[in-house]
C-alpha cells in the first residue's frame, strides 16, 4: 500500500509493526512476517540512519522503536494509522493484532 512511497514492502511492514507494538527486534519482526532477518536488519539500519527509529541494547538484543525526536513522527504515525484502515481484516489478524491477555500458565510456546 505505502510501498511506492516508502521504497519497499519491508519498510512498510516494519513501520506498521512498530506502530502496532511500539518496539521490536529484528529476529522477532522477521518471525512475524516469515521473512529473512537479514532484510529486516538492513531496513532497520536504513531507518535508523535516517533518524526515523532509534535502537538500544537490552541485554544482547537490539530493540528498535520510533525516534521521539524525529521531526515528522506525528505525521508519520497519522499516515500509518490511516493506511492501516485499508488493510484487510485477515492481514490485521495475522500480523498486527496485539495480545489482549497474558499467556495461560504452563501453555507451551
């Protein structure tokens, strides 16, 4: 949907993911979309170089989130929210549905 504006489909997925979950790490994002982690890492690096996202280490894991100092963050989030209205219900259920309750105790991952 925003692929032509953002440059590629991977960046679109990453931005929708961060809009929904607020933060993420490359392996987790790649797992959600069933894509190679290398492509996710390259695009996250590109977004970080552009100042759109920032990263921090939590243990050995690099966590990415939107850069609160990015000058167009409010506009970007508004655009992403508007674009998400046009995603199919199936796609939203599959990729962008937040968990509403904790995992049942003892349930296998």
